[in-house]
C-alpha cells in the first residue's frame, strides 16, 4: 500500500481558480510531508508537458499516483467537456506511468444543499439518467481501452451518484471490466453510506482509496440545515486525520483483509484561502496515518 496526497488538500478544486497556490509549492510541500506520490488533480493545474512534470516529480522523489476527473457527467450538454477532460487527464497519467483515474460527477447546484438527505434530493429523469450513465461509461472506456488505465467511480457529495441507491445502480449498469470503485472514507459517510460496509460489498472491485476525516458535529449540522458543500468545506467539515469520526486503524486492517495493495490518496478538501497552513496539515496527516499503519 502506498500513501499519496492530492492538490485538493491545498484547496485546488479547479485548475483556473486564481486563489490556487503555485503547483511547484504543492509538490514541495507534499514531498516534505513524506508522501510517496501525488494525484494529478484537475487537469491543467500541473503542467501538461510530460517532460516538465516528470522532471519536477523526479526532483522531489514523487510518483504521479492517479487523477480525478471532476466534471458534470449529469449534464447532457457537457459530453464534450467530459470527453476532453478525460482524454487530457488520461494522456497525462499514461505518459507518467500512472494507472488510476477516478471519475467524479461534479456538484449539481440543485443538490448542493441536500447532502445526506436522499429523500429531498433532486433526481434525474429516466432519459437523463441513461445519458449520465453513458457519459460515465464513455470516459471509463476511453481510460481503459485507449490508455490502459483503471477507471473507478467516486460517490461525491452533491453529484448524481452520491447516495447508495444511485451508486449501486450505476455500478450495476456498467461492466466491472470498465468501471471499478473508489472508496472515500468521508464522502460515503456524509451521504449516509457506511464506508466499511461499502468496502466489503465491493471488495473485488475496489481499485483506489481516498482518505479524509469528517467532523461529526459539523456533518450533523450540514445535513440538518442544508448547508452548501463548498460552504461546509470552508468551515472545516473535513478535519485533520484522527480528529473526526473515521476509524483509520480499523479501515487499514480492512484493506489488508481484502488484499488491497494500491494507492491511498489523502484528500483534505478545503477552501483555497483557508487559514490553516496546508503544509502543516499535510505533515500532521502523514504523521497520523503512519502511526496507524498506512
């Protein structure tokens, strides 16, 4: 098992956000914290020139571990956007020898305030659901068949496969040779899904892990009051590892039990302008995760 981090731990959610830190600074702080690798993050944040990126990674003894494709797969007008992001992301991964790409349906405005409340969340009409699945399948096919990567789906708060029924339905409709599962220890819980049960249910299909912790009091407030996802992130909903509700030692033992030996990527979702030092958080998270066996 290998431990990596991701640009979102430095507040990098979108490649063109003017608040983003310098990409070299992110690599420096990730390496100094002791991580073995780093996720590509949103395509375009790190250089797409493979030589520049390879040299920067090598200079810091880092490996490119994976990438996320965070795009509105639910939007029928966004097929081209999703395909472009998929192709560019997969090309960058393949050129660096990385194998894991994680597909995430980005937050839909109409679902941003129904986190943890599936009975109140907007639902896709049948024809829109078919298109949604087709766009996920298309990106998974590009990743696997054109670039030789392993694609997985991540149930993300505010997207259209956030809740357990949607997540399971999507996985049932796409062949497991094309689409695997990325377990996120906090997003699943935020949606009311037990990450332990989810991991056991899809043990043979789990191909990537996102590690984050969750403040249970803030989680309850977000669900109860319908707080927007990004507002909740800015309010430290996802707390430092070991200070929230996730039992990481138990989860590590579970991963050993199912024979998982891939990357575990820290994703400390936070606002780009959060007051806490991202370097301090990365160091603390690495120290804690190492103490429980990661």
